[in-house]
C-alpha cells in the first residue's frame, strides 16, 4: 500500500510572549495530524515569532488551515499560512558561515547581505542582535549569516571580499567556507 501524498504548509505566528503559548500552538498542530518538519522561534522585543514548516495529508493540512485562525484569535496571535511544496533543492556545493561584531549603525546588515548577493550566494539563515550602549561602550551589532552557493565558489574570492568589508566597517569578523565535492559517477566494475 502506498503512502498518501504529502502536502506542505508554512505557518508564521506572531504575538506577545507568554508561558505555554508555543506548546499550545504545537499541540494544535499535532491534534490536526500534521508533522513539524522544520521550525524557528525568535524573541523580538516583547513579541515572539514562531515559524513552522508542516507536512501532512490533504485532510490534516486543511484541518490546521481551518482551525488555527480561531486558536490564533483566542491567543491574540497574528497567523499567516501559505501552502508550499517540498521540492528538491538544487545542489549547493559551497556553504559560507560568517560572524561579525561591529559598532552599530544603520545599513550594516544590508552591506553584508549585499556581499552575498553580489557573489550569487543564497542566504539560508541570518541572525542579528544589537547590544545597547553601556557606559563608554557604543551599541554593538552581532551578525551571523549562513549562505549557500549553487556554483563551485573560489573560497579566496568571498573571503577576501568579506575581510575587505570588515576592514572598511571597522568590524571584527570570521568566515568559514566549506566546498563540497560533487559525487563522481560510480562505475560498476564488479568490485564490492
């Protein structure tokens, strides 16, 4: 007997943080028969945002789509849902991780996201946090970015561009580039 076709849904819940709210949302998802494939939670000021990628049968996804808005209203949450697919991503032979510490000012995150855009890299994760000024210490911005490249990337080129940007912005930064070799075609020559 074949597996029923899986359907997929992305949900974002945004609202005031309070104890038990994430458990209430995940219980609602489970009670509808959906599986949480991937999720992220972030605190932003006094608000939290919870993003989930769900899978389930057509009935399960339809049930969560019809019941979560009511649960969201009860919890005073803004709920956004979008059907999607789980299509295979193209191979990404290079991954880059960067960490940056810099005196906070406008446009800094944009400068680093533009660096990846310029080098045709897809940003997969971005996290930033500002630490307020304290005493004689200025406000500091911490940035962490993970990006992938759909083409083989010369690590030296992105590393040099990253370090030049850090120097220009008087930022402390680290970069790690990992290139994955593409599997070669295997020839069956009778050996095991």
